[in-house]
């Protein structure tokens, strides 16, 4: 491969090899969608028998910083993308010197760090919860004095599914909260008393064309997504604003691929961005069964520079994650004619582990 930019023109045609960093369920469902369009996927993951590798044409099992393995991988694929954004920055830069990487490593770097992400979003004139950078107990005390309680302290890096978070209530000891951050940089966020949580998923191709899925409502349990409802019960004005926000962020990042933007709807009826992810997202799984084009197919189309598909919703949907032992319900779910079951091929149902999901469909409302 000689191409080194993420904005190269011309499609990467079916028959090519898509390299995917990460071996989880997002990679698995991307590889299945890619296969439908005639691509092969090559998975790079430290995990043996990963959910993605089970359905892919090839896999490299190596550490994310194994330079020889990264170089061989870059030489064996036509384009590289991510199903997991916490790949070390140096590894991503190395890959980008040797292959087309979409989205670009700058998009990943922004989304890997909560502080960089919030600074970026606010820099576009888009609101988030109020926040402060925290690098020690004195900074935490100053941040609490500025933002008040309750608040949430989050590690700046490597946090997901509510991990690396510490809720600070009226009586919380700040030294204990800071100790929970393991000495890393953190972000203190003002607590948002939201009406609901929603997300927007948009695709953007190398030519700048965009497509947006319907806005959905997300309900979390213990910081982990539990249920997605499509469409979200929002006014037309808020739907338009949620799409505008996601497209503005995708354009601001010069993103090629897919972007998920999680937002709070405040009780006053405005939107605050909580988190962004430059990849397929759990809150987009409903699209597999309820839209003309799934988020995974759209991701493949965007990354490969194909025309984007229609994101139109043909059915209303409720997606439920099957977390830990909930996966044991599979016989009942298979017996339900309105349910579409997706299992991820994970051998062990540990608590908090996403084992699969189910989507219930009903006729499209409006
Ligand atoms: P996150 O890992 O940042 O997506 O947070 C996981 C979940 O915690 C969110 O989906 C919210 O339900 C909750 N949460 C996170 N940040 C805040 C906040 N600033 N105010 C209120 N709830 C929050």
C-alpha cells in the first residue's frame, strides 16, 4: 500500500480487505455487513477466539503496540478502521503511515480523551455539561467549588460503560473520589438532571456526503446501555437540533466513517453532548432490523467510499441488551415472532458483559 491519507478519492471496491482494530461485537457485526457487500475483514485484537474473528476471513492476535504485527497487518489490508477507540495513539499513527486509516487518528485522539472531546465540542459552539479538568485533590476541590454538588468525576481516558466514574454527592469525601481515579487525569462534570438521554448516529463519506439515522432514546442501568427506543419521543425541533449537532461534530472532525453522539435532553428542552464515539455504537443496533441500511453496512460504505445507503426506518423498534445471564433467555426470544435475536459468540456470561441483544419490531409510527 502506498496511500497514506484518509481522504483519498475513489472507492475501495468489494473484494478488498478491511482491517478492523478490535475484536468485539461491533467488529463482528461490521464483518458480517462487510461480507454481505463482498469484502473480507481482517481483525487485529489481543484476544483469542474473539467475537469478530469468529466471523472474519483473517485475524491477527497480538498486542495493540506490537509494531511488527501492526506493520504486517497494514501490509495485508486495503483500509483500516476501528471498532474500539482505545488503541494507543502511537500504534494508530504507525498504521496511518502505512495504510489508509478511516476515521483518521486525530478523530480517535479526540474521542479517546474526555477533556479533548469536551473542549472540541464546545469549540464548535455546541454545549456539554459544565466541566473542569482535574489533576489532583486541590484541583478537584476547586472544581467542586466552581460547579457545586452533585457532580461526576470521570477518568479522562479509557472510561466506558460507566467505568472510571465516581458520583460526588452532598457528603462524598473528595479524597476518596480522587483516589478512585488511580492518579490519572480526570474531568469533573456538573450533574445533569436530564429528562432523557438520546443519541444520533451519522455517517460521512470521503466525499463529505452525510446520512443520519433517526434519533433514539437510550436508557442506562448502572452506567451501561440497557434499552434503546426508536424513534425517540422528541419534538421535530429537537430531532432537527440533535441531527444538526451530530453532523456539525462529524464535519468538525473531518470524519470518514460513523459517528455516534450521546446527548442529554435537559428539563428545559435543550441538548447537552455527553460523549462521542467515531464508530458503530450500541445505540445503533436497532438499525440492523428496522432500517433499510444498518449502521454496520453504513460504516462499511463510508469507510470504503461507497455511496451511503438509505438510513430510513421502516419499523419502530425497541432494542434490549442481553447482559450477563440475561442471555439465557434465548429460547423464549427465539419463540417470539416480533423479536430479532443477535448473539455475539462469547463463551462466558460474566456480570456486566454484553452477550447479545434483541430487537422487537412494530409497524412504523410516523
Ligand atoms: P458515560 O460513560 O459518560 O457515557 O456515562 C454513562 C452514563 O452515566 C450516562 O449515560 C448517564 O446516564 C450517566 N451520566 C454520565 N455523566 C453524567 C452527568 N454529567 N450528569 C448526569 N448523568 C450522567
